[in-house]
C-alpha cells in the first residue's frame, strides 16, 4: 500500500512538471515576437523585364528594411559607422519575412515586404561596432514653435508662422516622435508677446499644462535677413536639454531651405529621444528571481514582463522544484532601473537570502 501511495505522489509530481513545462513552451511561443525587431510596409518594386530576378528585388527590400531599422534605433552620429553591410551578413540577422500585395502594373512588379530581425543578433552586431542602440519606442510630443522676426521683434505662434503650418508635412517611416501642435488660442499669443524680451527664460508651464502630454519641446526661431537661429528646450522623460543651432545664408520661405531646417531639428530631437532610451549592452547585470511554483498566474505575468522589457537581453529557468522556480536574468541596466521596470509591470520584488523573490 505504501508503494502505491508513493507511486501516486510521484505521478502527481510528474504530471505537474509536464503541465508546467507545456505552459512554459506555449507561453514562450506566444510572446517570442518580443525578442525581435519588425519592419513593416516596405514597398519593393522593379521593372518586369527578361532579366527580372525576384530574389534581387527582395534583397534590396531587406537592405531598405535594415536601413530603416538602424535609423530607428541609433543616433544620426552613429549611422555613419554602418556602411555597406554585405547582404549575406544582413540575411544572417533576419528571422523571417513576409511578402504581400504582389501585383504587376505597366510591366512593373510591386509588393509589400515585412521583415523580422533577430533582436539579439542586431544588438550583437551593433555592440561589435561599439554602438549603443536605443529602445524603438514611439512617443507623442507637444511642440511649441515660436517664430520671432528680430528686425521688428514680432512674435508669431499661429498665423504667419511657417513652422506651425508645415512642421508635420515631413515625416519618415522610422521617426519615433509624433508632434502635436498647440491649438490656436489668442490668449497664448498675447501672453507671449508680453514677455518677448524675456522669452528664453519664460516659464511655459501654464501653456503646456493645457494639454495632457508629458513630453514637450519649446522651439524658438529667430529669423533674420539671411540667417536663422534656433533655441530648443527639449523636455523628454523628465530630462531637460537646451540646444542652439545656427543656419546661415538661408531663407525659410525657400522650400528647400525650410525643409533642411526642419529635417535638422527633427534629427536633433530624435537623437535626444534615443539617448534617453539607450540600451547599454556593455552592462550585463546578472539577476536571479525566485517565485513560488504554485503561483501559475504570477509565473505567466513574470515571463510576460521579462519578454516585454527591452533591457532584458536574456533569461532562462535556473532550476525548479515543487516549491519554487528560479529565473536567471541578464539585464542591460542598473538594479534600480530593473526594479522600476518591474514595478511598471505591477510586479514587486523583495530580497530574501541574497536572492530577489517575487511577492
């Protein structure tokens, strides 16, 4: 009888671990896309002639997709370090791709390409080039473009302000910042005109607080006869940066000149946003977390969090038994940032016996 009881106890334990293992496999498959960079809506095309090679067209699409990805996750200064990546090396960083909407129009081939890049391989590629990438996180930003004509000290916020009218006309698919411009309010303009001489030190809080957007940029443009000077107060992720730029021999009413100024400023803001979201792959912080093996819901929540946190470069189950499961995590950041990331996922940790334990 004792042998039978032991057998059933062991059987229950085996069943538990088999079900648990199946749960882990299912969960890992469901959230595997979190470990990838996906670039979508890349249009590929080529004349449909006798020497038409579909594979060559797809390869060019891969190069465009890779270029867009790189533009999304590294600063403009680091992009010059990446030139002429061999197509074989590039393909080695691709997990999968999908071609859709194939069609032929006037003897030309068109299609849409979606490419999924392996995140670990991309990060390793950049680390080998001593480049720290950033989390490709899109964000809405409130932009106040204030145009000042220095000759007569006139201030334009809405009317007669080309930056207000045309700022959002230019946008790249890989841009991470979406700009919201203030609604036309004559009181705002009157308030700014009162402080024209001290506008660089003016507290814009009253204007900003009208909008439910945390991040904001105050752009002051000083227009002179043949030059432009800009002052940007960039407030992103509670970090304020002040940047000045000068543009000589330029006319903002000239389409090309205006386009170049906007492109330059947007690049400045994109770079700052990327620096605020930088992944320092040289930091490889080892973390061990223990969790009660019977808390199935918490196990799922923990794995979901680990898959979704970009600074988690790797994790695995160190060991498990009927009482607890221990996860080994490699994190590209400091312990405090990791704890903050976990709190944002509604997961609280406490230190017990020199090991983090999930409450």
